[in-house]
């Protein structure tokens, strides 16, 4: 049975069809935030089979399989790869109205030319055909990215990372640009004292700096920040429950860091205080280097403690949190802005209740010099679906300037996830196209088409100062 996908999927008007096919679809892709493995990109690896390419590390699929009653053996366990895929195929027909249903069939069609529904009946044939293709050099990871017009990817990297794979690709002069992003979450994870002390020791080793107090620790981290900049990094990222915005003195921070090195744990207030100090210091570094800083806020992670012990983090036990965000976010951004030390900033929220707050918060700190300096980022994680994207686009349109929006990213660990850019572009064109048909926007394809192309590609290239790569 053929899928429901057709050339005008999600496009509900003639204007939407024209905007997508003539203006959005031809644009290249820059993916400025993802979790792709740099080693696989540098090596231009091939996958052994479809399960390894499609199911490994994909907690979206894992959660759906668990909800469908699939045993863990066939998700993260030791079952053969083919059996895992068959169980995923059993789940897919029950994902109707979940974004996985659309994504699954878009990915099968765009990468493998398969225009049939994934069901238990078709699973074996699809697995064999796709696995055969994936073992071919024509389906290496870089070729998969090229199929989706991907020109630049920005990975997510710990300050201790060597960046050897980024540097090797840079020396190679590859047509695909791979840049690092500085993510110091572990560098300020002081709520886990033993793990934090191990991390401090690791930073000391990789930086070549002896660390015995807060000052020398920050010197070591700063050397890594400079190292990332020399490797082409111009982006930082933070995954946080909330912004920490206490005003902490240097003396207090130094005393709290000393407690940690001595093996003591911090209480809740002390933890917030030291995290606030770190976060502000990192933001100053980003501004000094001219970087873009990103803040992903609101994930309640590792809810299932038993499964965390068994399987580790990032295995599908996270959900939306309900922290208040506005007050601390305002204090944090205002403190940076006070001395004109606020870098370009992208804010992402996981709780949809914060949409309007985030959209209006960005307008408080634009400087009248840089278009869209403070961005409200695209719909993230649980909101990365049809209704979530439409809500984000509509709220951004009403409360800010969508014309300066830097657009979509995958936030994905999968090389097969890039049709999400297509999905976003179709929804974007449908909104604008329907407004044109309803007489709410001028029937001016040159102008509206240009805005579509800016949101899809041009705005991000200008915002991140990546014009020299194109």
C-alpha cells in the first residue's frame, strides 16, 4: 500500500504549493544544533543495517515502542537488529497522529525511495532493501546529508573534547562543513560532587593546567573555550532546567568550589549560587569571542530512577518540566546587557505554557543594531511536531518579527532525521500561503518568497557569521 505522502503534503493552498516548491525546497540546509557523532562524519562511515542507522539512540522511537508494549530486549537490549526493527514496524501503525508517523514515512521516501507504509507485513522487505543500500558507499553518512542538501552541521561538544574530527575535516577541505559547539553542562554540574571532581581532574589533564582552586579551574576552562574558537567554534549551548541568575560574589563562588574539592556536598541554595556564577562567566566569554549562546530550558530529565540505573541517561525517561522561567531569565539577560556584554542569544522552551513569555522576552534585549539579536528558538523536543511548530510560528509572528527568525534545526542524533527541515518548511509555507490566499498578506511572491528563503537558510547564515562557508 502506498503512503499518503505526495508532492503537496501539508500544503493546503496554491500559494503554499508555490512558496514551498519554488522558494523553500531548493534552499540548502544549515543545521546549527544537533547531536550527530563527529567521528562518523569525519570517517564518512556506513551503517551495517537499518536498525543501526534508525533506531540506535533514538529515544523518540524507544518511548513509542515502550508505550506499545514492546519489551526492552527489543529496544535497548540484546535482541538481533532485525528483530528490533520488526518490533518497531509493529509499532509504527499505532503512531498515527504522532509526529513519528510522518517522520518515519518521510525518511523512508526521501532517503530510500520507499513509497509504502511500514507495517509488519512490509517490514522484512523494507529492512533488507534499506540495509543493502546503507552498506553501499553511496549511502555513507556524508552522502545521506548531501541527499538532504545539508551544507553545514554544528555538533554538540564537551569542553574536554579533542575536536580531532572537526580539525581533520577542516584540513581535508570537505564540501560539508562540520563545526563544534561548546556545551559546558558537565563543567558546572556541581550537584553531583564526586562526578564533578572527576570532571575537574579531566579538564586539568586536557588543558595542561594544574587545578587547585576556582581561579585555576576557570583558567583551564577558558583555555578550552579559546581552543574551540581556534577550531572554528562560534556557538555555545546549555541544557538547563532553568536559568540560574543569583548574583554570586567571586569570594562566595571560590569558597563553594573549595568545598567541592574537599569532598563536601553543596546544599540547594549553594548549588544555585555556584551554577549562577558559572553561567554568567561563560556568557561573558561568549560575548568576548562574538559567539552565539543557546539556552535549552525546561526538561525534567531522568524521571525513572530505576531505568536510569539500568540504562543510563538519554534513553527516553525525560519529560516537560514546570519551572517558572521569566523572572530569572529577565535578571540574567539584564545583568549581561547592563554593561553591553550580552551576546547573540537563542532561547528554547520545552513547556508550551512559556511560548508567549519567551516570544516577548526576546524583545526586551534587542539592541537596534543586530536584526533579531535575541531569538526565540524553534519548537524543541516534545514540541517538535506539527502543532508545536505551528504554535511557535504563530506566536513568534504575533509578538516579534518572524521575518528575522533563524529557522529550523534537528537537535537529533540520527543521520536520517533531516527531512524534519522539509517538514518545517512545508508548515511554514502553508501558513504564509494560506494568509496570501485569504487576503491577509499581499500576493507578492517575490517578497514573501524572499522571507521564506531567509527563514529557511539566509537568516541563520548571517546570524552565525557563516557567509564565508557559502
